[in-house]
C-alpha cells in the first residue's frame, strides 16, 4: 500500500532507538523525509547510519534534548516547519509509589508530557495555516491500565491522551489531525535492557522471564510476547499518512490485546 508520504517531512522525537527508530525507518521507507532526534550527536549519527542506504539520504539529524524547554527551543529553531510531528520521546522507571519523590513526578511530567505540549504548541498553528498536518502522541496501554510498579509513568501516558483529544478539538475542519497510539509491552532498547538485567539478577534465561512477565504482570495479553518496534511503527505510519484523514481525536491501541475493554 502506498501511504502517500513522499515529500512529507516528519519529526520523530526520541528516534535513535526502539519504537522511535522503527517509526523513522518505516516513514523513510514510505518516501518521507525524517528528522531523527536524540540527545547527542553521536547517537543521532549512529541511528541514521543504521538505516538502509537507499533511504538514508532523506534522514536529517537533530541532536536536542526535547525533555527540556531549551532543547525544544533548539529543535524548533533548527526545524521550524514539519508536516508530521510524532511525540515519541519518553522515559520510564519502575519504582514503588512510596519512593517516588516530588522531583521524580516533575521530571516524568516534563519529559513525557511537556515535550509534546511544547512542540505541538509551535507546530499545530503552522500546520493549520498550511491546511495539512499530523500530530501523533506515542502513549501506552499503561495510560488505561496504570501499572502499580510505575504510577508516575502511567500518569504521564494518561495525560497524553487528554492532551491529544483536546488538541484534536482545535483542528476540526482544518486538514490537521491529532491522535495518540497506545503500544503494549514492546521490545525496545530500554525495556530489554531492564529485562536482561532482571534475568541476570534472577539467574534465569530472558525467554523464561518474558514468559513469566506475561503470566503475572500482563496476563490479559493476547499476543503473549513483547511486540516488536516495527509492529508499532506500522500503525503509526498509517496514522501519519494522508490515508488516515478520517481518524482524528482517537486513541488507537496496538497493545497486543492487553487492554480488555472494548472502548
């Protein structure tokens, strides 16, 4: 299927690894120009080098820490106009509720929520003025089923749903859409580093730990395994395309069936 993305420019935050990198690769494969974002120039360059040679020349590096206001300002100054904004950058950290400090709450909110707010505040009016655009927040199934082991993370993912829907209300009839995508447990760099370390600590094989995770922590999963970043990226690429013009203000699940509710 041709997603009609040739000639479009997309900014994918946090796209040097994991879901973000898979999204960038998928959009490049569909003919888009992609701004690859990470905190350091070295990470950005390595991410671009990993793309197939045929699409690498349409990748643009953007080293900026968009979890901070000054990093967002740098990103906007260097790339003032995009057709597609994918707010993917985020942090997570399992931590007992009683140990989550005020500083943790504010750090998670600024990184996971305010990064997308600040970027969207700049790009949405420009997209509306041009008559077309796509804003996508990469949320999580944790927005609906708040994980007891990282409540502060779940809070930020729920906030993204509220912002995405509210922002979509401002784009009615403009050709601009705002949606959120909710992945389930995904085999991203950060998640797998955590799983591998846990497996070493418990002296068990990673595959055994993955099976136990879906039996105990995510028993409602229909997939019964970690999703691949590419499985999430396929959904995001469609939502970013002109073909998704009938979808606005939606929270779209690609969660492996973890969430049991129908709505």
